[in-house]
C-alpha cells in the first residue's frame, strides 16, 4: 500500500485529494493546522519524512485571501505567507533530499505567480511576474521546486487556476453566489452584493484538479504543469448561471458595489494542453455542470436537467 503525506489536509483540495487517494488504496497521512507536525519547523518535517519515507508528498497548504476579504496587516501577512507558502516547501524538499530520495513531491502553485502577464492565455513558459504577497510567495515555492529538481529530487508543480467545490470557504465569490441562491429559495429577503460583475475568472471543478495532481506525480519525470479550464468566465455569468439553474433571475437579487473589493482583479486564463498531452487529463464537467454541482450540494432546488458533462 503506497503512503502519501497530504499537507493542508483540512482545506478544500486536501480533503478532496485525501478521498481520491484512499479510493486508490493509499495510506494517507494528513498534516493540518493541528499537526501531527508543525510544517514551519524544519526538524519536525525532517523527522516525519525520515520516519515514514512516503511514496508521495502533496504540498497544498497555503495562506490565501479572496478579493473581498478584509485587508490584513501587510507585514504579518508576508510573514505568514512565506512561512507556509515558501519555507515549508523548502523544509519538505530538504527532508526528501536527505532522508527519502525516492519520494515524489507535488507543490500546488497558483496562477497568481503570473501577476499581470503580457499574454491573454498563460502556459508553462509564461514569465513569473507576481504582484501580490500570495503570488510572490507561491512563485518562490515554485522556484525552490525547480532548484531541488535540478539536484535530483522528484518535485513537480501544478500551477492551479481557480477551482471550486462545495468545500470552498464562504469568503470566495463562488460560495457567496451559491449561498445567496439557497437563501433566496428558502424565502429570505436577501440581496447579494458583489464587487465586480465584469471580473473574469478561469473556473474549474476542484475534484478534477486534485485528479490532475495525482496524474502529475504518476509521470516518469518531474516538471511544471498548468491546471486550468482554458475558458474565461465573468462573475456575471456565474451569477446568471447559478440563479437560472434555480429558476431565478439574477438581476432581481444581485447588485454591484466595487467598494467591497480589497484588491483589483486580473483576468488570468490557463492553457493546460501540456498536461492533457502528458496525462490524458480532461475536465469531467463543464462550467454549467460545475455550478449545478455546487448548488445541488448546498441544497438548492434545481430546474431542468442542466449539463453535467
């Protein structure tokens, strides 16, 4: 039975990946906020890796805020971001190199490593130009993976674009829209305020993205791969699709107020053709199917059959 350490096991991707790995008969060792080790302590990480000598390690833990979260103290946010998004990655890579060189490592980077790119669609050759502390710390983690890869560590990176599931925390716009639909269907006099209806996002379905992680570690060599739908959608389209699936007109329940945004939105769209060619990966549901899946899980009453694939 192969053993996998899942770091960030309590988050959306960690929960979904752990389920997927167990379904494939893995022994999963979850590492979360409450242990069993503190990932910012290199000695703790080294002891864990040396003791388990796992087949795979998935580094999914991240300090991340949505565009509508309250503004955090920049110095405190930088310290937390580097500790989790960058230094913890180095701790695991160093532990693998020293104590378990056969272990394969996957690091979850982000489309934010591209910052404000010159091209409308990004791939693995797009320059790293992060503009936020999240993007900067994730780019640093990616570069450390490349550095250890050159030294012989099997360290692959997934450059992940936005991906949703029912486990997404409430602060994100997808969850705000889905929760609003459910509340309105239940008879609440609720009005949803969104920061930017024209904001564009490359949205995918999170179960598909954790499937990509496992496929990437199954390849013969380690490398970087964009994981994305390749389709740009607006927040307006998300709201329209979600409300329509529940038999509602979004225009009766949604208003726009740019003041709720705490940072500007940059449209990012990924080209996952390299991943598709290497692994055969394809999204299992389209955009409408994803939205309906989120609504269904939240308890919404849906109209029609929709398109779930």
